């Protein structure tokens, strides 16, 4: 299904509250996980999938829920693994506390590379702690954002550092917590920092995804880059009055040589060469 053509229906569903009905099973799972957390108060969460396991620090109920929800991402993980070679390079754009970075580091092995982009300070500190917990020395942290070109932005911060929904913005409301973030085009930053060419790129940047793709033309066009997985934030884009951005994202990726584009769920686009 082409979810770029359903923006109007998405907006209607949100307005009518239909989304709440559709997410009822997920909310039930969340309630059960919260019950387990309140009972046991774990300090570390263990995650195992397809023979690979990681551990993540847990400092509050939100982090516990965040790590446990990773099980619902199995289809995304499988799609990444299908195109990521052993000893390959994975770029995690919007790494947050490092769920994907740490898990995929186990997939690429000790000779592989994971490049984790995380500009938000609190998330990056948790990312560093989780890398140390998993002894993943092949992960390199880049403390910057990626976008269309070099610029300085304000990042609006979520209340919880582990939320993963911090977002870059040109407009900040009074009272919002912010952090100044340096943003680079991926092509420029890769050359500047001598970063390895990625085989697979995951992009999760809260509505800033088109800018990342535009700034990564040469990186993504390289034959070495086999696949890109983009979380397209339809609601954020619609809220900014740019409902056409998802269609443009697909077109950009096709221009870069990705012959197959498909939706692996209602918000995740995969492009494959």
C-alpha cells in the first residue's frame, strides 16, 4: 500500500479518534509492561531477537517501556538485516539511546561499523552508557544532526530524554525546553570526518527526514548503499503544512538509484537498489 496517498484519511482518523481504537492492542501491551515494571523496578532490560541480544540501562518506567516496545520493531530490524552484510556499515540517523545502534552492532560484528548520529545531549549520554554496557566498541557517535546543509537549529526537547521525539524547529513556543544543534549535510560531514560509506541507513528524525535525504545525495547514491529505511512522520509533516513531503521523499530516493520502494508498515518506508 502507498501510504503517501492516505494523508487525508489519516487526518480524518485522528480528528474522529479512530486512531485510539486502532491502537487499543498496543495500549493493552503497554499496560501489562507497566505492571511488570512497577512490580520489579528493573535497572537493566535484556532484549533478544534472532540470536542477537543486547542490554539497556533502565532509569525509569518510560525507558523500560521504550526498550520493551523494540519487540514490535522486529519487521524493521529484519528489513535492515536483509541488506546489511556481516562486517558492513550501518548509519543510525537519530540514534537516541541506542536500541538500533547496539543491536545492529551485534549484527555487523566486531569488524563492522555503526555510525550513530545523536545531537541531543541527554540522549547521547544514555547512548554512551548503553554502548559501554554492551561492549560495542565498533559504534562511533557523531554529536550532530544531519540535514540539507550546514546550519544551526533549535531542537525542542521532550521532557524525557529517552523519548526519542526531540525535534528541530524554526519556531519555538514560550516555555519549551531547547538545545542549540549543529546540523550538516551528510555528504559534507562524511568527507569532513572521514566516515565509512554506509551499506544501510536508518533515518528517524521527527519530520526532518527530507532534509537529511537531500543532504545525503552522494552518500545514498553510492552503489555501496544498499538500502534506506525512513520513518516518515506524517502527522508532524501535516502539522507543518507539508503533506506532500512523503511523496517527494520517495521521488528523491528513486532519483538516487533506489529501484524498489515499499512501505513495511504505515510509517516506515524502505528503499532498495
